């Protein structure tokens, strides 16, 4: 089981860790700052720095899967395919890495921060467009939300609304609710297709705003600490994806 340090502090850029497994799914550590692909947010990239100073570039991060295809509690750090194949070989010829080795896990912070800014902006969009979401993608270069709705949306009005909420410097707070609290208020879940994970007794939440509540919903992604940190993000496109779906695409302003 990988301890996911990014859940409590999205600003950690590196940590010391121990290799707990090397599998065809990737390199598993006992703890990490790497966010794995999930909830629409892209997985982190970066590097593992070995004790001798050599590095293994990590091109993606994914949740580990059990034999039945279900997700387990491992986070797999994916190097290039040829590097992973060499690490799994009986006699590796490249960088040497073994279970029990100590490494420093270091994310690409510039890329991660872009993801954090976009992800927080999607929560602002949920405030401006109070409709259920049936699709989401958050990348370092753009983000999109698909809303279950038939009404038209105005690109300029949404961009102005985002700018207003960003400038208001609303705090962004990580919290938690119980399964029972979510059952009592199911409207907190804005997604039609993805439900927050249950079973641990606590469900992670993101709250934007204090008394002036902007958004509050279960979310496992990484976010900035204040909306002001988002900076200039605008709506670049609005598409009619189907009779009941409107797609809003976000980008960084020039």
C-alpha cells in the first residue's frame, strides 16, 4: 500500500521513499508525491533519484490493479517501456534498482501546478454552471467539463465569472466527510459517472470559500490553496457534444 502524501499536501514536490515492488505495471514505492491518473486528472511525471545520483524518468503515474482488474492501494510509477523491461530482467544492463532501495521521488512541479490550477478552475465552473457533470479531463495544457444540459452557454460570461471568482481570493480547503454524511446529502456528488471511493470511513472533500461558499464536493485531486493562485484561465471553447451535453474547454489566457 502506497502512502499518498499528495492527498494532504499538494505542494510537496519530493519525498524520500523505499521501493516496495517492481512489476509490469511500474515501480511501486512505500510513499509518494506522485498523483496517479484518476478523477479526470492526468497522472504526474517526474523522476526517481537513486542513492548514487542516477535518475529514472517517470513518464506517468497510475493506480495499481489487482489480478481481477480492480484497483488496489498501490501507486505505480511508469518509466519508459524499455527501462521497465530492463528493471524486470534477471540481469539488468541499465540503471540498477531493487526492492528495498531508497530513492527520492520528485515530481515535475511546473506541470503539476498547471494541473492544480486547472482542477481548481473546474470546481469554479461547477459553481457557475450548476448542472451535473458527465465527463471531465484535466491536462497540463487544457481542461474540460461536460455538463448534462440542453441550454446554451456563453463563453465570455463564463470567462468573466471565472475571473471574478479567481480575483476574490477564495480559500480552498481539504476536508473529509463520512459515508453517512454523503448518504444524507447525495447532491454533493456532481459527477454522473464517477462516485467517490467508500470503505475507509472518510471521503475526501474540497471546499472553496468560507461563509461565502462557492463549491463543496468530494474530490481526490490536487488543488491550489487559494483561487487567486489560479491566475488567468479562460473558456476557450463551448461545444454541443450531444442533445443533452455541453462541453466547456478551459485554457490559460495568453
